[in-house]
C-alpha cells in the first residue's frame, strides 16, 4: 500500500540532499502528454515505486502544446509546453518523496544528454527519471496543427509514402529532429537500454492500442496517446524481457481505486496543474479530467520472457527485500488493479484482479520475516477483472506482503501497511 498522503503547502518546501540509490529493478511509463500517467495509471506507478530498489523511468513524447508550439499565451511569458513539463516534474518528485524515506531535496535541474544522436531533456530525482522529447502536439485525430506545421506522431508513422511526414522536430532549444519513425523508436529503445537493470524483467506502461489504432478496450483515444504507445511497443519488440501493459484512457469511467489511491492520484494531478498555475495558465480541473482520477484499468499486451542481458538471473526466493520477483522461473506481471487502503486489523481486504489467463490463482499474505499467515485459492474462469476478498486476514498492525501467483507462472507482490 502506498503511504497515506497529507496535502499541505509544505510539499513545496524541499531541503536536504539525495544520493543516487542502487536500483535492482525498473519500470517504464511511455506517454504522449505530461499529465497522462497521473490521470490514467497513478496507482500502478505508486505501487511500483513502493517496491524497494525500483526506479520508474517516464518517457513523454510530445510537448502537449495544443497548437502554441514553443510560445506562450495570455498573461504568461513561460512557454506553455514548459509549464506542463514543470508540472510533470513536480508530480514525479512528489511520488518519489512519497515512496522513499530519504530527505526531500530541491526540484531537479534539467540536463540534455545526447541519445541516439538527439538532445533530449532529462530530469533525475531519487527513484524517478524523466525524459521529455518535446515533439509538437498532434491534435486529437493526428491531423496536427497549422501553427506547428500539421505534424504528428501518427503522420511520422505513416511516412511520406502513406500521406504522412518524413521528419518531426522538437520544440524549444533542444530542437532534435527525428528523420523517420524508426529513428524515433530506436531512440526510445536506446533510453530503455540505458536505464535497464541487467538480469531482470521490466514493464512498459502505456495507452492500450493495437498497431496504433483505437482498440475495442480503449476506444476514442487521442492519436498521440495511441502512437506513443505504438512507438514504445515497437521499441520493445526485440526485447523479450520487456512486457507491455496497455491502460484505458478516455474510456475510463466509474471508480475502482481505494481512498488512498484516489487521494494520491488527485495529489499528482494537482501538481501537474501547479506547473500551469504558477505560470499564469488556467488549470485543467474540469469534469472530464477529474472523472478519470478514481479509476485505473489495463490489459496485458505483451508478457516478458528471459531477462535483460549481460548480468545474472534476477531471481530471488525471498519477499522481505520487497522486490516482488518471488521464486525462480516466475514472471512478475501486473495483476492488482485496486486494493483496499487503508487496511485495518481484523478487517476484510478486497482486491480487484485482472488475470492474464484463466486457471488457478493463489493469494497469500506474508509478514516481514517471510511467514505465511493467510492463504486463498481462486479458480479464474475468464480474463475479465474479478473481485477477491481476504476475510479478516491480518490480526496485528505492521507491514505485510500480499503475493498473487497465477498458474505457477505469473507473480505480483504488493506491500501493505496495516493500521
């Protein structure tokens, strides 16, 4: 379970220094816009960063400039895309501080490393890394905007032979130009290889799409969402150790998050808007955006096999390191959509599970010393999300781990704090 948040102005007061940690696993989030992961997958991001030794790498492909390009509008003198980028950095910093015990430090300063021949804006803070490609917003249907040359990720994928474009250039001072779709996907692949943890498996979280088109699971999605996801999937094609989870975006409705996860999502989205407000832009606190905060949902598009090359196996029989890898031979896979939070002693724990396949699901609770204190077996008859309840599973306050193992092949370990 994520630590429960307390919102106050003190989240903007940062002191102390943070040294780079030694990471043992990594997850990737690839999105089109600076506020996408906060809106559509926040509970999964927080859960991953609560795993000891895990880092999260955010790769944001477009500037989300909404036709303004590198300029500003209204009373602001700050480029609109930079205000959005700053908000995303604020939210990443917040989730890093939320999931680590080290003292918060100042807002990270951007660097501009050369990756695959392109200058890309990068921010590093604790267990988070942000890469911003700053490509022009492609508009909802991928037609682009006249003010930025009618370019889009979708048109880059189609290429000049398919009625698209031959290149696309970043906004702002970095001004990197990608001369083909493969140039873009190869650059994403280079980042993944740069940030990978050898000997482990990893996951990419992105919008759900099949070949860049609107899927039946995620209908009516933004073109930039879909083609950012497709670019990530193409980049990971040859990486057998990389899995892909596709999230529902605009079609999301209802509520499946716990109170704590909803609070975390609200805080993260608030910080993305702080980047706009401090630059004198209007915030995006509208009904549409706020309606996506109580729900996260996804389907598995690709499962990992093997492990990232050039190092050991990454297997670990224990659970006290919070790595969640479990016994050798099991593939770590996201299954928990939502879990009761906060958790109290002698109270039921409810989970929404999205199984990857039908079969047998074993759900167990362990204490910090590795003792199993609760066990439940569930027959999974279909791949639709199912509701599981652990009846009064925990009698004593403390930190515990819930481990789900599906068909003795797939595993997910989730830390909870019982009050």
